């Protein structure tokens, strides 16, 4: 079970890694077999697939996405905690409201993530 302190600590570190554009650090949060869902995948990869499987695929996707986003900034608005995951709401550098849900594995790594945009 996640505690409020765990969730807040994770959220701060995760957002800071993104704001620093530190892809190596970002990837440390994810399991090797992560499943990542986002509507942006289809745009960035010019693909029909709305999700990716595996850290290698995530690395490839985010490398391209970061190249397209010269300025990036995530500001956490709220944190919702569940038994084995959490949902962050935040504003991004495109002034979009985003909700991102993370489900963690037994090692505390993200095994599934779902991103939704308002």
C-alpha cells in the first residue's frame, strides 16, 4: 500500500526528471516490461498503436517526443492514491491538463501507465 509520503516523493522526483529532460532518470521509474498507453504515441510514432510494451520501446518513443518538445514543464496539481498505484493530475508545457495513472510492480517500478488529456 502506498503512503501519502511515498506518493508525494515519487511525484516530485518523476516531475523533476521530466523538467530536467533527463531521459535516463525518467526511465528508472519504469519496469522492463512496462505497458504505456497514451494518445500521443500514434502522433509521435506515426502509428496505429495506442500503447507500447517494454522499456526499450518507451525509450525510443520518448527520445523522439523530447526532440519535438524543446521546452517541457510538468507542474503537479494533485495526487490520488490507490492500493498499488497513483494518479497524478498536472499541467504540461502545452497548457494541457493531464491525468496519468501509474500501477506499480512489487519492486516499486511502474508496470503500467495510462495518460489522458483534457
